[in-house]
C-alpha cells in the first residue's frame, strides 16, 4: 500500500537586504520559480511607465490606503519618500492556507512588524532571510558599479546599510551574496530545508 502524499502548510519567505546587496536581482529570479507566489504590495505612489495594477503593485488612493490601516488589514506598512507601502494580510493568508509558498520582499522594519504579528498562521509560516555581501567593501563596490548615485547618495546608502545589517541576527537565515546563480541556489537550498521541516508536513489521510 502506497504511503499518503503529505500535505504541507504554506511558507512565508521574507527577504531583506541592504541596498546594493543583490535583492532585486534575486527577487526577479525567484519570481520565475514555480510554486512560489510573489506577494504584491499596495502603494499610494503613481504607477511608473510599464507597471501594471495587480502585478507590480496595487495602486491605491491615500484615503483607501489609510482605511486599510485603520481596519488593521496590513501585515506591515510604512511610509517611504512620502508614499505609503503595505502588504495586505488577507492576500498572504489566502495563499498560505492553500499550501502555497509566498515570497515577500521588504525592509528590516517590515520584517520586524511581521515577526510581531499575532496571527498564528503567519508566525508558523515565517522563514526570514537576510541577504548581504561577505564584506562591507563588496557592498560599496557594487553600489559604485551601478553608477546611479552621487557621492552624497552613496554615503547615505552605506550608512543605511550599516544600520540594516545590525538587524541580521534577528533573521532565521543569513545568505551571503555571490553571483546571481549562487544567490539563487542558496535561496533554493533554504526553501528545500523549510519545505522538509517535520512540523510543516501532514501525513494523515485526507
């Protein structure tokens, strides 16, 4: 008699990184992975050319966004450069309850909010990952290589990165960034480990 195929609860993969560490590149690669749902955030900023509502962001009027805040609908939210950003708890829970894994790309403040969430499904699903270069000099090299910041902006990003890196011990995993392929394989190894946790597998008959 064949053993039953285990059912598995969904995992909430939270990915954070200092600016220039390669998070955008890794996230783009992970979004192409099968079986991984990218959580689309809400924002009050206007769409940029080529951005699509419901795919890149949910573009909301500020009044609607603040109604969601007042109702406690956001898993996390923040104001960045005068615009509001947030993740709706309902969309994340819907995927998790269907046994689907969710990828959430947020900063360290957002990750802290999720860790403090009282919802048992969210707390049980959370697997947070901090991506960082192996040495501060590598981070500066990458930022300079982009050629998109002035010296003042570069200094600000490096100061912010130093502050963000102090939050690294709070994350379950630290992924040292290398090449795009190395980062992707490293994250996939974390995914395999989390998907094999005994507490996530249910072998009872359906």
